[in-house]
C-alpha cells in the first residue's frame, strides 16, 4: 500500500509538471507571427520605394527581379521566397544591414533598412499593417516569411 501511495504521489507530481509546462508550450506556440499579419506601414512602404530606387535598383533592377548576369538575386517572386521562406523578418533585416549595399555594407541607418524591407515585402504581396517595421525587434525575431497565410 505504501508503494502504491508513493507511486501515486510521483504520478501526480509528474502530471503536475507536464500540465505546468503545457501553458508555457502553448504560449510559445502563440509567439509565432507571420508577415501575413501586416508588419510594416504604408508610410514605410512609400519611403522604402524611394530608398530602394536610389540604393538598390542599380543591382537588383527596378522591378526587383535581380540580374542573373551579375549574379544578383531577385528580391521578388519565387526565387526570393525560395531563399527566405521559413526565415524571420529579423533574419532579413540582419542580412540587409550587414551585407547591403555590397560596396558599403551597413552604411544605411536602421530606419532606412526597415523601409526598404517594407517595400520588398509589399512587392511580394505581403500586406501592410499598423505597426512600423522595426519598432519591436523581439517580435521580428518571431515573425516568419511564410509563402502563404496560415489557415
């Protein structure tokens, strides 16, 4: 009887631990966002288009299709989504701010990189929202570039 009592206590304790972790796991699952949630504003998009034309279009072409002769990747369409799908917006901004433009990496300020990223997201048909891109870095690390909206 004592063994059964001890086993029961252990089982109850184990169940408590599992159930205690379940809400935390559920909270983590809710901590995943998507670019389909709208992660940039229309104002950023307008400024981003101007900055893209001035800073990026010479290599990536005005319509963001890239230049295969110069080995410059597309920033729109299937090739872009193949490269970035499943990665976060924070990954994209980190890449942009440390590698672009190639002749002067990191030369733009964080606001400008965010605005250019907003333009790239818009050209890829991701919707705008009410919160400016870059205003919540922790959330960007949990915001994924998903090919299609989650259902």
